[in-house]
C-alpha cells in the first residue's frame, strides 16, 4: 500500500466494508480508491463503479492514473511542514485522518495500538460516514 505521498507505509491496517452506505452515495468499498493520510479526504473515480464486465485492465489502469492525479493535486493543499511533521511521526494516519476514515472501514491497527491520539480518534469516529470528505 502506498499513501498519497508515494511512500510505502510500514503499518498494519485493515480495509473493510462500509456500513450504512446510502443508496445515493456512489462508492464501492470492494474497488480501488485513494485517501489522504493527513486529513482523511477520499477519492474514488467513477471508473471504479462500472459493471464487472466493463472493469477491464485498461479501465483499472485509467482509474489508477486518475487516483495518482488526485493524490498529487490534493497533496498541494497541505503545507510542506505538515507533510514533514507527518513523516516524522511514524504513523500510518494522522488522528484527523483516522477519525475521517474509520467509517469507510479503514482501520490503522498499528496506530491504534501505538498512538493514543489515533486510538481516541478511532473510538470517537462515527460508525457511519457523513460522506463529506468523499470526492467522486
């Protein structure tokens, strides 16, 4: 797994299903998506929601390109000091990102064990997302 900063994360995390997904939210937790490890924003291209028959290797490649584009552009929203501080923390997610991503089934197990702030964020996170951090 690579984060939106392109670095390989050396962490244990769980990526499970989304619970309570409303019918009007176009998100498939069984398909690829990317997320910001700093703020918890999430992006899934429309290509990831096509039928199984249309989900070809070419479609997956285009989707991955769109996800990389989103990550590169999204990274610019965060100042350099924030990226540096995060890298020095050794965490997989910031506490803010943990709070935002737990409802999507992204559980940073190693952070929950080794970082009290992340553990608190994981416990306080809503179990059903408001989907205000999801871009599609």
